[in-house]
């Protein structure tokens, strides 16, 4: 279990249901480590600004995280977290390792539209 304030994905079934029910989804797949925690914290803050995006985490070491770890978009990634951006159930962007708030908001704006602050 990840100790974040984000909603948690615990199974491949949860993951599939979330993607089917939501247009814009960001999933951070990682651990409670120094490269991951800042990304979770940024997502927690952005959740308030980007009401049209659903933010989730998924524990990297959970066997069910194969739904992220086996994506072709993450092949070759060397660091966690893997952050996956989905539009209508399809991957539109994937990043790995630590990201800044500016990098994350640039992707959110480009893929899902600007926040409604």
C-alpha cells in the first residue's frame, strides 16, 4: 500500500474500470522512495486544480501493476515512478523518474486541457 492521499488502484480490474469510466486519468506507479514521493505530492496538489482529471497511484511491487509495467510505452524506462496519462482509455503520454510540477502541468495541459483554477 502506498501512503499517499491519492486514490489507490489495487488490481488490474480496478485499473480497467477506472479507464472505462473516466476520460482523463493520470496513474503514478511507484514506491515510497525519493524519486516517487515528490511526484505523488505534486499530483495531490494538482488534483484540486485539474478537476477534469482523475489522479491515482498504483504500487509498483503489486503483482497487479503488470498493467503498467508491461505497457509498450514504458519499455526501456530505467527509473520509477512510471507516470501514465490516459485519454479515453488510451495511453497518450508516459514518463519515468522524478518530474517537476512544471513538467507535469505541461503534459496535463497538452493532453487534457488547462486547469480550471
